[in-house]
């Protein structure tokens, strides 16, 4: 029996009683429910005749865990007059909270659909358990019937631009404000709260058709629990039609050929002013007045822009002068023709390809790439890109699987050269393109992509080693070891590096005798010997440097290496690596036009060129000097002096939903400030206590949207211009408080 009692003690007592046939006794209900009244509730105005709603809930506990009901809620004014009744709804609560449940209603300050005046009201109910114990309870509700702001429309002095000013009463803090056209709803204006607490919304209605328009303002105020919007009565404004649109056409422009089928894409931006929506079209005629491009509809935003690359149906028009015509029509049929714009299409490729030639269809080994400047060029080449595009993909000149190499500077004779070891390229069929980057006489940069050449790459190279030595004052030897699995006969070419004609030999493969070839030099110095071995379907190249003493054992220095030119404000800091052997001084040479060179003697391996013009491209080279004379000239390097960009002229911040729109105007480039290449947008907030860069953009961008901001949190923003020299002075800061 004791075991049975101990076992049942861990189970349910009702189970044991049921087993014995004894009914459980009922406990007496001795206590009334205990209500937990809500704190005072305030309903703020949502519009001139409505309030925001709020839940009113009476939680309760009951020691006896019995059922509890509530009488209908009664709401009375300060005189005790009944103004509203409502049937409450019940919500059960978890026992873990200690709250048995709650009875509540949701009220919006109305009674039978009518608006209740502002003031303090009392809501009452009685909670009764199932034994009849009753507890009355009550709570206070305040209806705040005072608008959070008064609206005033203030002219700005600009036609059709108005300032909608929301002025709050004392003690009210506004969160934001906005306005929109009730008919043309897509025109939305966002405002911001000023330091004096007023909220300003600038309404630029110049894009609306002339006539009367209803503008709906909106205001949000901060409350202790959150924020509440308020919709004032709509305001009627009048938009004036100023007649036909005013059009400012862009200046004449020149477009250079960018590839075989098109010229550079040019954007002609027309500035159009009118007090209504304006549509625009543009068309192009040739010198004879014949239409070559029919009417094109121009987009409205941000400007009416005509975009064209000088082609029609993927065919480039012949070079020459063409006329762009335009016509703009407002919402009332008023029409203005823009001034004709001359668009000149020009062919220009400032280099001629020398290697590989058109006849070279198979690229093997180390391929020489060489370009010669065009005769009497007016353009300055800044870079050449050589591209191999696999014919197995895509077909565009710069798309698909490709290999590319750059030639960044010409040699001393002005030719652009490189040697490309195509053994790094997958074997297969390719199209060979060349992309030349150059500047016209005005300093504008352009790029031209040549037509394709069909080639095949064979990456198999002939094994080749060479060793160049000198055992006499004026003689050098080169030992060559090579073989080829693809040919019985090999052509060997030796370029001794002193300007003499290369030697040509035909040998049988495998050629591994190590036989020396000798060459006599006219004077002492350092020379690079270049050997090329060619078979029937492949080739290979190698180089080695040799120094010969010459008569009297006097050797002129080799060319300095590693020349760099670091730009500064009207300066270039030039540095280089000394060659081997004795050097007494260095001669630094520079030019801006390619013909007249300026020089200076320098004792060490660094110097600074001063008095230069910012923005101009300078060519710089260095040669070493010793008792034997001047040494070879180093490779030419190019650089442009420049200064940090100017400060931002103006900056504006506009609050948006969880974001901020930051826009700015760039400063003016002067002799003291360089041209910007981009901008950085920086943010400051109290929790960070420092400026943080949140966006970096290109030079053509003038506005950005910063997202994922916390609504209601004040932020500060600023903008700085950047270029390769450094970062400009920060702009003035703007304060933005994002909306929800």
C-alpha cells in the first residue's frame, strides 16, 4: 500500500480518485479579480476631423483562476456625459506572465461615426468572475484636437516654385513633411525640418500643365511612443503657362571613328524651360539636306538628350559634317525649334601597324608587335592595347575569351613596340584587334578599335638557349643551342643590338653544337643580343646582354632603368635606377610637344621638374654620362602634372524613406586645382563619432542615394572630390533625418 501511494504521488490525483470511485472536491471562490488598468492614452489628430486609433486594454489576474467577464466599455467626458459605448473583446494570456487575460477595445475618437471633441475622457468597465465577485476599473483617454502645425504657402521668387511651410505650436517636434499633386500623383516633393523646428517643402510645379492644381500636404510629428502623420486640408495653387518652350542647344561637336561600324557615341543635351511637360524630337541631315536619320524621340529627364554614334542600321556614315535638327512641343501645342547643331564625323587612326603584317596568319613563339605613328600626326597616342579574341565565342571586338597586352609608351624613335610570347595563349583560331587610345589637339581622349585579322596561335615553341660573352675589347660571342621537333631546317637570325644588319643563318635540326658566333663592335658599351629561331610552323626568341670595353677600355654607360615620373602640382618627381659601371652624372630630358626637349644635369638618381603646366602630357627620359661620353637613352615615360581637385561648390541633402538623397555641384578647375576623377560621399552620426566614407562614384555622377538608414536618426553628410594626386577639401555638411 505504501508503494501504491508513493507511485500515485508522482501522477494525477484525479486519476487515483477515479480509481477509487471518489469525486474530487470543489475549492471555494473567495477573491474578486484584480484589474491592471492601462496607463493614460493619448489620441493625436490624423486630419482636421479624425484621430489616430489606439488599443485600450484592461489586463487582470484572478487568485481563483475562474472565468472573468467584462461589462460594455463606457466612455464619458469630464462632465460625466456618456459619449460612447463598445463591446470589449477578450484576449487570453500565458500563465508565465502572471496575467490571466485582458478585456479591451480599439477606439479612434468617434462615437457612432461622429468626431468627438478634444479633451480628457474616462473609460470604465466592471470585471466579474463566475462566482459573482465584481471589480470596477477605469482609465483616462486624452483626445488632442490641436493640429501639429499650421500650413503657410510662401512664394520663393521663382515662377511656379512655392515653399510649403509647416510651423508647429510650442512643445511639438515635427518629424518630416511632404506634398504631392492629387491629380498628377507622380510629382512628389519631400521636405525637411529646419533648425527653427519648421518643416519646409519646396514645390516646383513647373513640370505641371498650366492651370489650377490641388496639392495635398502631409506632416509627421514625434510622440513619446513613435511618430504620427497628419494630413492638413489640401491647398490650391495656380501654374502659369509661359508660352512656347525656351530651348538652349548644345555646342557643335566632333565624333571620331571608334570602330569600323561606328563613331564615338555623343550625347547632345538640350536645356528646355517651360511651365508644362515638353516632348522633343531630333533628326539628322547630311550636307545636301537629305535626312539620314529620321525623327528620334528625346527622353525628358534629366535633360532632353539626343544620343548617336554616327551609324544607321549598324553602318557607319561617311565622314563629314552633319546637321542635328530638333523640335520641342509643350502640353499646349506651343512649339520651339532648337538651333541646328553641327556634328562632324571624322576618321582618325593615329598609328600604322607594322608587325605582325597582314600576311602573318600563324602566331608562334615570341611575336613582335609594332606600330608607327601616322605621318604628321595631330593626335597624341597614350596607350595601345593588343587583343586576341577566340573565334569560338561571342564575336564582339572586346567580348568573349580573350588575351590582351598593353604597350604603355613608345621607344626612343617614337615607334610603339612589344614582344608577346604567345606560348601563354591557348592554341586555336583567334581574331587580332588593336585598341589605340589617343588625344586630339584639344586634349580630349578617344579610342579606336581596328578591324579584325584572322590568325591562328601555335603555342609550341622551339627550345632555345643563348649565352653572350666578350673576351676582347671590341668583340662579343654568342653561343646558341636549339632544336625543333617540327622541322629539319631552322632559320637563325642574330640581332647584335648595335644597329648593324642582322645576321641570317640556316642550320639543320637538331642544332646543338654550341658553336659560337662572333661580332665586332665599333665602340664600347652594353648591347642586347637578340636571337630568333624559326621553323616551318613555329618559332622562338631569346635575348642576352653583353658589355664590350672598346678602345682605351672606356665604356659609355648603359641606359638607366626603372624611370618613374610622379606628378604633383606643376611638378614631376623623376627617379631612376643607375646602370652598372661608372657614372659621373645624369641628363634628364623632357618635352610637352614631342619636338623641343628641355634638359638638366643631375648628380644623383632623383630630381624634381618644376614650372610645368597642370594637365599637359610630358615625356621624360634619362641618360647616364661618364668620361667616355653620353650613354643610351632610357625608355620614355609619360605623366601629367596635376593638383588636388577643388572644393565642392554646393551640396544638398534630401530625406527619403530610410535613406538620404545627396546631390552636389563640382568646384571650378583653376591653376591651383586639378581636374577631379571621382567623388567620395562621407557620413557622420553621433554613434560613430567619426566621418565614414559610404559611397565612391565616378566624375560624371552628381547625386547618390544612401540607403539602410535609421528613420528619425540625424545624420550629417559631406562630399569630397578626388583624383590621382589626392582628396579635395570637404564640402559644407548637410543634415538629413531619414523618414520611415
